[in-house]
């Protein structure tokens, strides 16, 4: 009984992590494309709020479409409440994102899409499963990729952690390449450790090359980036397959 | 409602009460952008976490009260 209970907690935990990573990646991409800075603190708080909402709903209530719709609206709405209360503390000379009510809708769409990918598309029996897996792993990977960039900047330059490298070119190229590479690997290989290693090698090589070609990193940084990207791709691929294999009827 | 849920609900309400008390204290400390962990508004984050608990448990009670609701997954 205790084992079953812990497995349900773990199931919900993994699902919530994957959905929240994907949602945050879509949201960060939106912010970058609309020319609003992305801050590490802002992303960290948003991740916490959305993760807890998705996790608690999945663990305590369930994973039906009604629960997913409720979670998609409740998470962003609660984050909006947080933002409103925290607004007087903001240093507006550094933090310029002006949270508007319609951002709730943007966040809700991103979260709903992530829910749909993680709970439905990756479980399909036909070829669309590979595309769904590629998109899901690609966006989840991009979230970790951008978080790595922000942490690196914070540690190296002692800045706030603004995503200065996240010009649209960087984000869009990394997102598209990660999705394409993982979809291709998913198509040509079976689920398993070989598939994860292959995805890690391919994503690490392609994205490190892209970073170097675009002039984002130094020659030494290319090797570090390649290793980090590879590890992140392995982790997100493994996570997506664990979630895809979940049986929520139990 | 199960005993476990009642206990959880009680804990969350106590947390919400503490967070509400914190929110009444005016703060002037401001670091960096003022948002994120380890900053002045951590107390706001605690209140938000309590709010998440209340919202989710309310949804759980609502779902269980409505006849004909089918559960898939969860507990």
C-alpha cells in the first residue's frame, strides 16, 4: 500500500515537472519574441507556482480533461495574484515586464498545450507519437537550456540573471533544432537507453555547433555547451518516456 | 472528507493565516529586481503556496461532491 502511494506521488511529480518545463519554455519563447526580458527570479517563481498547482491537482484530484482545464486556468491565475501582491517590491529600473491580465490567457494556452502533449499526444499509437514526443522533449529541453544560460550569466557576470543571450535567433533556433533532432531520433530508434544516448549526442552536437556558428559562445564554451546540452537532452527524453508509460487508470 | 485531507486543509489554513500576518507588515527591503527567491517577497510566495493548496482542495471537494464525476488518476 505504502509502495503504491509513493508510486502515485512519483507519477504526479514526474508529470508535473515535464508539463511545467514545457509550459515555461513556451512562455519564455513568447517573452523573447515579444521583446520582454526574461529574469531568472521571475522564471523560478513561475516554475514553483505552476509546478505546485499541476502536481497537487494530479496527485489529489486526477488527470481528466476537466482537471487539466482547471489546472491550466488556476495556475496562471494564482501566479497573477502573486504578481499583483509582489508588484510594490519590484525594482522597476531593472524589471520591466508589466504583467497584464491577458498574460493569464497566454500562460493558460501554454499550460494547456503542455498538458495535452504530455497526457495525450505522447500516448498515441500512431506516428504522431514521435512528433508529440519530439515537441514535448524539445520544449522541455529548451526550458533547461535557457535556465542554464541564465544561471551561467548570473554566476559568471554576477548579473541579475537576465536572459541577455535569449535573442529570438537563439531561442527559436534551439527550439526548432531540438524538436527536429529528437523527433528524428524518436522515429529511427526504439525507446530505451540507446535512444536517450543518441538523442543526447545529436542534440549536444547540433546545438553546440549552432551556438558557435551564431557567435554566442567561445570555442572552449562550445565543448562545455555540447556536454551540458547532451545531458539535458538525455534527462528530458527519459522523463518524457517515463510520463508516456504512465497508467493513470490505476 | 477523509481525515488526511482535513489535516492537510488545516495546515494550509494555518499557513495562509501566517502569510496574511506577514503581508500586513510593511517592508522596505528591496534587492535586485525584487522578485524571486531569497528576496523581500518570499512572504508573498508563502501566501501564494497556501492559496494553491486552498484552490486545489476546493476543486477536489467540488469534484467529489458532483454526482457522476469520473476520476482518472489521482487519489
